[in-house]
């Protein structure tokens, strides 16, 4: 049924091209490239790198950047695995014996930086412009500065309180983000000259190799980061702090261009990154709910919230038990997204009684060719929370029908800034486990299981919507709710994004120390107390958030209407997201 509602912001509509991004300067950067004649991938990369500059509380050029691209000319979707690997010299025993079963903030949670490779690989293989043209908006923002937002200032202050400002390890980070001994306030200008210089060095290498052609010149700049002077400076700093990163780790690293994971919801196909991320959770949940009459429910009614939260509980349990780096772990992906399996999982949901703790995983192995049960239930113990907030998002559709979807991440104060370069070494090791039996356990050259997960949806075989969000484990719940708001309740993207949200937490958090709150279900304050009481009666542990809580995500989405030829974008007011197009 179509749901009548309005939004505080108007949806952004156009007929030519559109960007929706986690920061208004990043949306502007992408739009600038589109107006120059660049395609969606050119604009998406420019927007993503601008996010690295403008949202240091959420992303970094030395962090991670999983990417999805759709090329209309070939009607193909590819993902780029913008996720780094643990150094080859990593030892699980080091974290057990030397660090006392801890993955501390700082150099000992660092992995190979992957975002530079991901951005440049996307540009090299799917873009049309030069690296110099793409870096220009970010370079200007880093060199000339920009006034930071309230969100950025507040989060940077909180993050800075979790590290020792007087230690040598964190001096380079405080030097950039503080003034007169305190973190910058809202509206103060953040200038990042070292990062600007790093961009200029990459551009210089590209120019020196321009005679080889656009693609090879970009590849030369990429190699300068991973095999040249920049690699040497990164490794030298890591080793000075006692880190394990080596020159061979950077030289041997490369992101991969992959086929996305596919799931079905009625006449929609939902594409995500593979199980090295949490992306397939979104597909599992939607496929589980495919036969439910969602459109007959009231949005955010007790029945609706209960059903979705329970489907999420089941899929998050599967994530906990099965997802991991497929180079190291045999992930039953075929079984997990088998329609028979998701239908069997749906039968486990009681409409009257909630899962009061994380449910046991299903047995997707039955739906694999091997057909054997390798399930091993891991019952987590309740653990305390620790502040972790990072990630942003950007998506683009261009005039040719190409699309881009990316979820860059890694916040400063997770690991230190490399002096002279203005970038951090990816801190994504925080999403690994010390438990050797866990599919995402620490191991040499293994990738952590990543929360950032860009997505795209196709309707009747045609591009329908790129969509995604920051939010850690809240990402998939926000993405599922936004998708259903649009396709089942008839909301435009802005209405769908602004609609009140809920997040279940009945599973171990992806961030170290993997906090676990059995039965917890958080509701935004705009959801009525009467609904909360009914959910409590069914066994949920209800906790209310603010009316507009950034912890529930910060969605961006663009819907392409092939009948009218129009684009409609939404951007989340819960953080700094904005959309722009024409």
C-alpha cells in the first residue's frame, strides 16, 4: 500500500545525473565531476575521496572502501573488495600472550590500507577522467580547509578521549585535529596540508607517466602508494611504533574485482558485496520476507518491527557463524541465499515470541552441493560496549545510466596518522576475533569481516537504486527498512530515509570487544511508547533512542524511474548527508 507522509527535506529530483553522499562537500565534489562530463565512477571516486577529507571522524584515505559499479553499456555489476589484510607477520598468539586478549587502539589493529587501491582501481577500470581531475576537489578541501560540522566535532572529541593525547603514537593525529590543545569546535576550519601533499605526489606520478595512457598512468600512481616512496614512509612509521606491516605486505596487496552476491525479493534483485563483508545479510533478510504481505502491514507497527527484527536476528546469527574471508573460510554462500533455506529460516520466526538471545544458526550446508552439516553454535557472553563510530557512503547515477555505490570507512583515533602523509593506516583489524575457531579470527594475510557494505537493487532486470549507509551493525537494518519503505509502502527516497528506524542488537557487535546485549531492540523516539510496550510483551528488551538518532545509520539512495526518465535522491538528516543533481 502507498503510505502518505511527508519529509522534512524535499527529495532531490532530476533527469540528468544525481549524487547522494555522506557530506555535502562530497556530494558537491561528485556533482562537479559529472558537470565536467565524467561518468558515475569518476564522480563516485571524487565524492568518496572528498569524504575521506571532510569526515575524518568516519573515514580516511588510508582506510577501507568497498565499491560497487554498474556499467550500462555492458549491463554488468562488479564489486571492488576495498578491504585490507592483516600483515603476513601477524600472530594470533601475540594478541593472546603479549596483549592480554586485547585488540587495542593504535598500531596493533592496523592492516594494509586498501582505500587508495580501491579508488584508483575503480577509476582505472571503469572511469574516464584522470586521477588529477578526480583528486582536485579533495585536494582543494585538504589544502584550503573547510569548516567542520557539529557531527564531526562532537565525534572527534569523543574519539580523542579514548587515547592518550600525550603519547608519541597519537601526537601526529592531535596535531591535525586540534588547536590550542583542544579538538576543533563546530565551524572551525580544518586544514590538512600533509594529506594535500600526498594527493599532489600521486598526481605528479600520474603526470610523469601520462605518455603511457590514462589507465597506465593511474596504475603508476597506485603503485607509487603500494610499491614506492609512500609505501616506504608508511612502513617505516609502522615499524617505529612496533607494528608488523612490511614493504612486502603493501607490494603484494591488491583489491579484487568480483561478481556481487545476488538475492531476490519479488521482482527485485538485490546485489551486495561478498561474505568478507556483512553485505549478504541484507539479501538474506529480504529473501526471507519475500512471501510476507509486507504492504498490508503498518510501517513501524508491532507486527512489522517484530517480524523484521526476528529476520535480522536469524541472519546476524548466520553472519556470526559463517561469514569471513572466503580466501580462508569455506562460506556456504549458495546455501545461505538458497530460496529453500531462507524459507526454512522464515518458519523459525514466531509472531508472538521474540528471540531473547541470539538464535542458533541455520544449516545452510544442506543446500550446498556437499550437503553436510558443519554448523557449530557459538554462544556469546554478554560484553560491554566501547565507543566505535565510523563509515560514510556515496552513490551516483549518471546520464548514461551507469551507477556507483561505495561505503568508505576507518575513523581517526582508531590508529595513528602517518606524519608527513596526513593519512592513517587502516584500523579495520578491530573487526576481527581472537577466538581461533571464529570465521573472522586474526590470521596472517587474512581480511577482517567488514561492516561497510554498498548495495544496488534492480527491478525487472533494470537498475532501480544504489543505496547504503554508515552505522556499523545498524547498516543492514537501515538498508532493509529503507528498501521496504520504498518498494512496499510507496515512499520516495527522502521519506523512506526519514521514517523512524529500529535496530536489533541480539548478536555480538562487529567491533572489538564485540559487545553483546541479548534480546535488545532499540527504537527511535518517534516510534510510539504503545508499540514499545507491545514489543516488550513479546519478549524484546526495548530501549528508546533520540527521535533522530545517528546510531541508526545515515542512508543515501537514488531511485531511477525508467518510465518517466527521472532520478529521485534522498539523503539522511541524521548526519551530514546531502544530495544534488539536475
